C-alpha cells in the first residue's frame, strides 16, 4: 500500500485539471490582429501553464494589457468551458460586466447565448452559456444556492485591486471552495486578476491561502507619461478648471484623445455640454452617428423586465449625483490660467489647428450600453476625441487613443456614519495609486501627458492606496448573507482585510434586534457567532438591506406585500424626487423652479392623503407618487411635470419586479404579480404599514421634545433620537413638517444646516414595546388589569410597563 500513497496525492491535482482538447475559435482577421497587439498575448503560454498546474493563480497587469478580454478566451480555447461547466468572471461594476461580455463575444465571433452576462436586473444567460460575466454580488448570491459552484469549471475574480466588499468576500469563500471541490474530484480553478500592485493582502495572507499562489506579472507596453501638477492650491471649481484645461489642450496641443476624470454623472453631462458649445461638432448623417435615440427607454415603456433572483446586489442604484454646475459660460475666455503644458511643447502648440471640432462623449456607469460602446470607436474623421468620464475609466474600461488625461483628483464616495447609519455621498481626494492609474491612461499608444488639477504638495498628502470598501461601510447586509451560508463565526472568516470588530459587533447587534439572528444565551461569550434564525433566512433572500428585508418578511399579512414592496423599492432608490430647492442660474429658471415647487407641494398633499392615511407620512407620499406615475404610464412628461425623477421611477419599477419575484420564491403560494397601477391601500392597511415600517426601522425612532424638557431654543420643535445627543428636526420637505407627531420613525438623517430626518412616518407609542421588544426594558407586571391565565398557551397574561432603550422614554404598558 505504501508506494501508492504519494502517487495518489500528486495525481489528482493534474489529471482532471488539464483538458486535453483544443477548442478552435473563428475570429475575424481584424480581431486577431488587434488581439496580437495586447501584451497578455505574449504571455499566453505562461498563463496557461500556471493555470493548468495550480488551483489558484494571480494575474497582475497594467490596465489595458488584455486581462479581462483575453484570459477567458485562453481558457475557452484550452477546453475549460462547457455548457454545464462555465467560466465565470466577476466584475465589481455592472458596466464592466455588460461591456466585457459584449466585447468578448464579438472577438470570438460567438453569440450572446454562449458569452453572456448577468447583472442585478438583467442578463442574457442561456443553457448554452459557457463564458459568463457577472457582478460580484450575483456570484455571491449563487454561492448561497450552490455552495460548491458546481456549474463552474473556472472562476475569475477580476479587478481584485478595487477591493469591493463582495469581491473580498468571494475571495475568502473561494479559498475554501477550491479545496472542497478538489476533494470531490471536481476541481475548480480560481484566477484572481488585479491591475495594480499590493497583491500581498491576498498572497501573504496565510489564513486565506495556506500555500502562496503563483503571481504572473504581465508587463504592459506603457509609454512615458509626463505629469503636470497645477502650481496653485486646488480650486473648488474643479469642473470649471477641467473645462479651461481641455480648451487649452485642444487649442494648443497636437492630435490625440483627451480623457477627463470627474466625479459624477451630472458633472460629466454639464462639462460635455459646455465643451460641445465651445467646439461644436456638426453631426452629418454618417452611419456611425445617426443612431442617437435610445431603444432602451422604449423598452421600459412596454415591458417589465424579466427578473431573476440571482441578480443580486445591493449596489446603490443612484450614484448620488448631487453635483450641480453653476458655471456660466463667460469664464471660458479666462486668460490668467496657470497652465503648465510641459517644456518645449509650446512652439509646436501654437501651430496646431485650433478650429478642429471636438467629439465629446460622456462615460459613467449608468450610461446606456450602446452609448458606452461609442468610446471604443474611432472618432469621426477631422475631430478630436474627448471623453468625460467618472471613475469607471480608471481601470474597468480602457479607451483607445488617449494621449491627454485631465485629472480633477477627486472621486465621489459613499460615506457611512457607523452610529447613526447616516450615509452620504461626498467628493474626496483620490489615493496616489488612483492618481497614477489615471495618469497611466495617457500612455497606452504613445507618450502622453497628464494634467493634475492639484499641486504636488497635495498629491503627497493623498493616501497611498484607498482602504478596502469592507473597512469603510456597515456590514449588516454582508453578515446576514454570510450567516445564511452558515458561516456563524464571522470573526474567523478569512477576510482579505477584516472589518473592525466594532463594525462586526454593531452588525450582529442590529441583526439580533431585527430577529434575523438567534439571540445568544445571556452573558455567554457567544458574541459574533449567533446562528441565523428562520426569519433571517427569509430576510437573506431579499436583495435589500436587512431593515427593509424585515419589512418584506412581515408583510404577508393583510395583503400588504404589494405596498411594502413599493415602499421598500422607493426607499432603496434614492432621490425619487427632483431637487427643487436648488439655486437657479437664471431668472427664468428661478421662476420655473418656483412653479414646480408650488405644483409639487400640491401633489405631495394629494399623494399623502388625509387623516389616518397621512400618518404614514413621507412613505405614503412615495406610495402615492409611484402609483400615480404608473397610472399615467410612467412617462418622462408626467415625471417632469410633477417633480419626479424619471430614471428613479424606472428603477423603482425594476426593483418592484425583482422583489416580487423574490417574494414569490420564498412563499410559493403568494402568487404575487406586479400591478403597476396598484389600488390605494385601505385605512387599515395604512395602519398596518406604519407598524411594518416601525418593525424594520426600530432603532430609528424619534420622540418630540416635551414642553418640560425644552432646555433652550435650539430644542424648539426638535426631536430626540436614541442614537444622537443633538436635536434633530423633521425635514421641511416632509409632509409631517407641520404635524409634529409625538413619535416618528425616519429613514435617514441628513446633515445640512441642522440634523434633519427624511422619510418620516408617525407611529403610536404602544406599538413600540409590542413590535420592538429587543429595544425595550420591561418592568414588573402590573396589578391592573389583573394577570390572567391563558389555558391555550399555558402562559400568564399580564401587562408590563416598558422604557425605550438608551433614552429611557416611558412607554405604555403592554401585554408581553
Ligand atoms: P485589462 O483587463 O488588462 O485592463 P482589457 O482586456 O479590458 O484589459 O482591454 C484590452 C483592450 O481591449 C484595450 O485596449 C481596450 O481598449 C480594448 N477593448 C475593450 N473593450 C473594447 C470594446 N468594446 N471595443 C473595442 N475595444 C475594446
Ligand atoms: Mg480588466
């Protein structure tokens, strides 16, 4: 027996891993030529040998070296894919999943039935799919259904350097799945691909991989990029500064595409508008440019999307574009610009043609795919390409022909306040690693220039790398997903970078309070290892945050589900209503905004209803607005007239469809369908909805400050919450602004001039101890009404007084 042992150990790692077949691909000669220029093609053999011989391989290479588009093709040709054993590729961004699947299908001359994608709301996966691009959230959800990922032969985790939360978790999970599959004799290959350095978090993490996986470095042909810093302290008006810089480059510097990095969709559009005005490009009816209209919108009018529960992700729907551009056009002629366009260029510059039209294209993640595709095509002859992009152009997409990069140095990021759960989008400085990535985009095809709109001193103050997402945000949704995978001791999970123990504890506490986890036996050191409850399992199937999932889980009763689904969808899609308080740029706009405000406040009253209906407050307004909008056919015109954001309404519709599918899959007898024009709820249902909302937002209860508690004027009309010391107020845009109910729940607190509650509903105090026992302390049983024995349950029924936790509000006595 002895001699066979070593052989048995060595054999399985090779024999079943290396497919013997070669699958031919019929590429067009142009495609083949384009591929051959990519640095990774030179490394094909090295890459494939490493993959054949190792279960886990890391591939590092500059952005644009061909990792995303080529590695799946290598694997396919080497026979790794079959309809029942696909190659799965995860992307942190939806836009990359869609765009890359289209590109790879085209390069391989294969149909979308074979090279497909799946993102949160949509996909084109079929039984024939062999290469599947998806968002990381989608794969995480699939692991919940099939832990061993038996439908895959290879998993590629792309853009690992972005350190998105789901990517991190996937790497942790796959570090366990790969050996399990090996044991079963069905080996799974894991390939981790990353743009920049710092793969040590993966390679040197012994909790993650017991043996260090091989790292293949792909050297990209990168041309030198001259970096020019601004001398002046950075300006707040970086968007205006971008405009001036692009004008200057276009007027003075030789041919070559320009790529501008801004922070959000609104900024991108506003800069595009200004640039198009400054350098008009007359479209003639050439084939490439005639298709400006978007079919996508028409599609939304007529059909509800097909929804699949697999499409899971809690990625915020809106990028949170708050940016408004107040620039007037007269600063375009500014002459005191501190432009530092590099030595020696200036003579040549003057000679450059300044009358060329500029072919301006926007690029951001929510842009329709057919519009995204434009950046990859050559600009019309006689024009210069200028792409105005958000962060998506940093590493996810490589635009050909860029010679000049204008980097505002900022990025829009979501910030979370651990204590209050307040989240907000803020524009912050990028990291040095990001700045260098952005600069590198200028040197893809020839030497380039990067104009940084900040000084080198500011750059030196940037963080080296931005921190992984998991360390920056609340993790309750993640913990719930992990518990649903029966990972109880999350603290022992091999996170590439673990979240703080505080964040884990806060998440566990919230989940216990929501009833999603079983409460630990008292005082036992079972902290951070509570198992999931039956309710938690139901909650985990809903693709929304745990608070909202709880609301859905409770709504089976009284036919409330369609309403809760709508409310939750509306709350998840941020910024449902148009911002009408914004400063206007012209008198005309000011008058228009005023008309809209009047109209909106009228509509708000209509949607909120009267009497008991109105107590559901802002959530009733959301419900009414969605109902009214759908009733009117959800047209851009209706939205425009009534202060609703058309795009947000479409998102609400999509989410409603998706949540309905999710509910139907949990309770198979619910038989729900989305009725866009849903009937208004009855009074009783509205009361019930208020209770549901309270049960989900338990820690967001606020109580109006009583007359005797009025310490000073700053507490006038204020509310006290359990989470904050400071007074908070009902937001003036709320329908309950003048009502001032004693107890309310709020969706979120935002800080502007004061702390304001948004998404406010009124609740009754006696509901609190009944619906939120984990948040209350209960006193001794009361004498009256007298306790009574309940033969049915064998329990003694009695009423007990209670106080709300932390703040000690006295609540009515209830039977508990
Ligand atoms: P990496 O993943 O290493 O960053 P990619 O595989 O994304 O590199 O890109 C390789 C090349 O393919 C780039 O030069 C890019 O411009 C090109 N490319 C990607 N998508 C498209 C597309 N839709 N149309 C044309 N070229 C594309
Ligand atoms: Mg890539």
